[in-house]
């Protein structure tokens, strides 16, 4: 049987349509109406103004075969996330913003909503989320691939000891900032042995203890708290630290005796101290004279007292005229 050239051309063109268009259709996000009240764009899904957990569950069921990487829940008010919410999903990045969420999941089920993505999820961000202090943080413990957790502007007044369950994850970057934190459980953070960046900026922390922190920390951000002093052993065994931000606290003095751990390091520890009410006397002369602690903002940090030195830049103070012995550690 002879087949015409025209027939062969038509068959070839139909094949091209199948090859090039079927995968595109299969990978496309559905229309807004299909997953209302959620939307989908490229590899990201956004759910806005959710009030019923079932609406959230139904929307996610519709996209469970799609290769979506980011999930965004915003402006919502729901009692808890359904325990099987992310089953059959591929979300790596979860963001919850401006949402009242009294429980992470139903206290009756006690099953983490992240169970379907425990080997996939790498980052969780919580922004302006209410009621975090009633969450069960042990529900994060199965997330073996979690690297980053960001909590911002959430009124998270105390960090409970159950936070230590995150040690079962691989969390490396933890941010809890601008969230009114004033109390940290003794073992809340100390077991997070993979943690290299800890940002507690913009809170109301008045006291910190060495027992609160793991030795693995490389960057410690404490900017904008209410610290008046640091304990003598605060950096003991923390010789991996390369950046310490103490700006805009209530520190009046800072002793060089806090930093012997860093004397043998190849590179100096970078410290930021601007915005504190420094009493410019011999106790802080070392800030501009040591070779293993590099005070990053020595050219902008000013004295708060005595009266004769108010607003004087530390680097411009004539320490010798104050009777201070100016020595370097080299």
C-alpha cells in the first residue's frame, strides 16, 4: 500500500504537536477558578484570605500532580493546617504571612502538616503570624531537609525548650527577629548543632547565657535588644564565631576577657558595637587596639559618657590623656 507524501507530512506534524504541547499542558497551573480561593503561577501557589481549612485542602488536591516549589498562605484566619495538607506535593519553600493560626495542626490528630514533604522542604518563613507560642514545635522534628527557618514580626514572646526538637532537622540558619522575644529556654537552641547563623535582632532580650547557644554558630546577630551586659563565659567553646552584632543594645562596657577563644584564630572576630551607651574609660580602650577582635564600626561608634566625651567617636578619643594604658595584643 502506497502512502502519499501529504499523508506522511500530516502524521509528522501531529507527532510534533503531541511532543511539544502535551508536556506543556500537563505542567501548566490551572485557572484561578479551578483552585479558588488560591492562585497558581509558574512554580508557586498562593492562597489568600482562607477561613476554612477544607478550602485549603481542596485547592491543594487539585495541584498535587504539579511540580510546584513554593507555597504562600497570606491574610488568612484558620484554626490549624490540615494534617495531610502537603501530601503528594513538592513544595520546598513554605511562607505563611499575616495569618492567625492558633495551632500548626489539629491537637486531635497531632500529625505534622509537613509529613508529605519531609524529604523535600528546605525553608519555612513565618511573617506576622499570630499565636506561635501555642504551636507544637515537635511537629517540625521530622523535617530532615529543613535548612532555614525565619520568624519575623510574630509576637513570639518566648522561645520554648521544645524548640530543641529542631535538632532532628538539619537547620543551619535561624532567624527570630522583631518578634518581642524576651525569654529563651535554656535548652531551646543549644542542641541545634548544625546551626551556623542565628539572628535574634529587634527583640526584648535582656539576658543571655552560654548554655543557650550551640558551639557551631558562625554568625550571631543580637542587634536591637536590651542587653546591659554579657556573662564572662558567653563565648566559651564558640571559636567558630566570625561575626558578632551587638549594635543598639544597652551596653556601657565590654571586657576583652570575654574573647580569649579567638586569640588563636587565623582571622579576627568581627564585632559591631555602634548604638550602645558606652562609658568611655579604660575598660573599653581595647576596642581600637586588639588584633584578634576587629571592631567593625569603631569610626562611627560614640561615647555616651562622661560628659566631656559625649558623642565623641571612640577612634578619636585620646585614651592616654584619660590615664589608660594603650596596648595591642600583637
